[in-house]
């Protein structure tokens, strides 16, 4: 599986869990689902921030720097809402409101990232067009982040 496919599938998994949590009626299920969401979002953000975004930045193409900065800002806001939500009683109606906000943020982040950053990474990977001095290549990340494989 390529890096972009893995990351996009993580987006889908988190969004599915958010929808499940939004429709869950009992408090225990909501709590359990929120823990799963937190775990998956944290893992996803770590992969992107530690591996994927630095590789994208190294491409130094089009507006990669700007794309990464925007994505990092979105992660920060998602983190703030998630932290807030973790402190809310799942029986409280605020839980549903915050959950809807979180879902909207994740949806926006996923849609934009997949449409812009992932597409660019895949395009460059397909053309084998990493930067010629390729620090990413030297680190074994192949010629472009879209080409990273996790299988
Ligand atoms: Fe992402």
C-alpha cells in the first residue's frame, strides 16, 4: 500500500468512527468510540507530521510549503477540539455538538489533503520526479512521498 492510500484509508476509518459515535445512543459506546477516534487521529497525525509532510516539503514544488503549513494548522485545531471533547460527559448534549464540529474539521482536512497534497505526491511519484538532490531518496523514502510503501 502506498503512503497516500494508507493515509486516505485512515481518514475514512476516523470519519466512519465519528459517524458511529454521533449515532451511538449509550454513553459507554460513545466513550469507547471516542477513545478509538483519539488513538487513530493521534497515530495518523504522527505519521503525517513525522514522515509524510517533511517528505512533501522536500519536494519543494508548487505550493508544498503552504500546503503543509495549512495541514499543520488543521491538525492543531482538530487536536484542540478533540482535547475539549475528551473532557465532555458523553451524556451531555455538548458532546454531540463538539463531535459534529470535529467531524466537520476532519472531513474538511481529509478532503483538501487528498485533493491537493496527496494528488501532487502521487503525480510526482508516478513521474519519478523527486528533487534531484533527493534527501528523501537518501533516507529511503523513494523518489516522492506518494511512492512510499508500507507493505
Ligand atoms: Fe491527514
